[in-house]
C-alpha cells in the first residue's frame, strides 16, 4: 500500500469523498423535495468546493496516467522515477491549482448583480446555471471561464491521451498474447472512465452561458458528479 499507485488512489479516494459530500446530499434533498432552497452564501460555498475538487481531480487523473505510463513503458526505472519526492510533487501539483481558480471564479461570479429570478435551473450550484441569472455584462468572465476550461480540462485530457497512446504502443510490442490482454484490460477501463469524465466536463463548461438544452447539461453533470465517482471504486479497487 506504500507503492506510488496506491498513494495516488488514496488521494483519489479523499477527493471523491469530498466531491460527493459537496454535491450528493443537497442533490438528493432537491430531487425528493425535502429542501429545495439554498442561501447565497451556501450556493457560493458549494460552487467553491465543487470547482476545487473538480480541478484537483483533473490533474490527479493525469498524474495517475503518468504512473501507469512509467509502470508499463519503463518498468525497470519505475522505483527511481516514482520515488517519494516525485509522489509528493504529483500530489501537491494535483491539489494546489484548485485553490486560486475556485477562489477567483467564485468571488468574481458572485460579485455580479443578479436578476429578479433566483431559481437555479440545476441540481446544484455550478458556474453555468448561476451565470445565467446574472444581469450585467459577463463577457470578460466568460472569456476567463473558457480559457480556464482549456487549461484545466483540455491540457490534462490531451496529456492523458498522449500517455495512453504511448502505453498502447508499448503493449503492442509485447510478444505474449496473454501479456497484451492483461495490459489492455488493466488500462482500458480507467481510460473509459477518464474519457467519460473529461467529455462531460468539456461539453458543460466550454459555453458557460449557453441556453441550449439546459436539461441536457443537467444529464451531463450527472456523468461527472455521480457516474464516474461510482465507477472509480470498481475500476481502481476491484479491478486492481
């Protein structure tokens, strides 16, 4: 359990616990009509931690992909490359970016004047549905949100795809058919879950103020808030 992969899984477990505690209890209350209101400060707090854990997860999944890349492509160098110092750096690099981004985006968004309507058309307080309630000019904020989406979502996603491409190329060089099957089965399920997470995030955040099919965005949000956290224990624990 002291190996790098389990260290990263421990970070992922704490992250998913925090992510689910931010979203799921309030969502269940709204779905069953127990408590369908939320204060402005409560909405801002939920959005802050949602962004924080979401950003951390994007970078942590990239770190886990790097760990698999080193494991399969350079197995003899693995203990040297993935030493304790490297593991600490990967953990810090995964958790830290969420603080500034969540702070700036939450404070900036809630500094805008809101329209008369105060109904958030969503299961929880997220940037796109709250942004649709703003009456002022949000052009600069939308540019910031789009750039942030590219940096936080697309860059780790492209890095993961490149790493898994290198992994696939290394697996194809394995002479044993049994070895190929074992390696592909180890990587295919995590790649599937990661793809679902990043695709749903991208479709939700690239056009934050778009009014096109809000119901579709609600379903997309369920993919990265409910489905992928539910699949991760199966993929990373039972499968491992």
